[in-house]
């Protein structure tokens, strides 16, 4: 008889390998970078020497000073541009004020000539005539007298402003008042001049030219020129409203 087979015992498992040394000095980790410290290569790749130097280096301090200087130069350039714009605006305002004074003086002279010639328009003799017999001439003379007084006051005020920087009448609605009165007087002057010119033409067509109509024509011509001057003053007044400085 064969002896019974003994049950085979399973092989014993092999013991686990000894744990590896995890210290940074082991040969397995000596070739790997330490992740607890920032990599110099990554810093060098981030801080390009052409753009931003490494922090703490002398080049970084020099670059910081250069950046501050660039910012200061940029701000200085902007300040210079602003100052130049202010100077240009002041010069422009000065030229506008000078032109305004010249136009006011022209208005004074033209209105004075117009109503003076018309007031002296009288003829003697049996065919004598006078301006005060016609409402068109009286209307033209009255408007020119008003324009003369107003333009004279404005010329004095603007000349005083050029000399002292102040106005004779200080009010925040001064520019609006100038614009409105300039517009009204311009329309009144063109209306009065047109009415007087119509009377002159009617007289010449019926009776011909004489000394009376010649003086009336001269007065009407000066009145038309005064209208142009007041129209220019109204434009200047509108400009002052848009760029007013309450001085």
C-alpha cells in the first residue's frame, strides 16, 4: 500500500523589502530638486534679466530707480502739455478781448457819424426839408443814438478790463446781457437802416437827388456798417457765453 500523501504546506510569503530612506541625502532623492525651496531656475525663467531682475539684486534697485524716473518724466511731460494748453487759451482769450474792444470803438464811431449826419440833414429855401418830418429818419437816428451810448459804455468797460482785469459792472449774467443787447441792437439797426434807405430811394425816384438825399444816404450807409459791427459783437458775446469766466 502506498502511504497517504501529506498535504503540502503553502510557501511562506517573502518578507517585504526594507523601507527606503526618505532623507534628502539618499542617492534616490539626491538628483531630485527640493520642492520645499523655490527653484533658482524657475526664478530665473520668471525674472528675465532683460525685463525684471531678480529681487534683491543691485540691478533690481537700479531698475526701480529708472522706473520711478520714467514715471516722473511722464508726469512732467503731461504737466507741461497742460500748462501749454492753458497758455494758448489765455492768449486766445486775450486776442478775443482786443478784437472786442476794436469792434466796440468802431460801433461808437459809426453810430456817431450816422446820427450826426442825419441830425444835420436840413435844407433851406422854399424847397427846404428836414429829417424830423419823416418817421423813418427819426427811427434811424434814435437807434443810432442808443447804439452809440451802449457801444461807448461797452468800449470803456472792456478797455478797463484789459488794463486792470476787472469789469465796471460785476454780475454773473453780464455775458448774457451783452449777447441779448447786441442781438437786439443789431436787428433794430438793420430795420431802421432799411426803412431809411427805402425813404431815400422813394425820394430820389420822385424828386431826384439833392443835398438832402445825399446826407441821408451817407447816414444810412454808416448805419448799415454799424449793424455789421454789432453783428460781430454778438458773435463775440456768444463766444464769451460758451467760454465764460465769472471774473
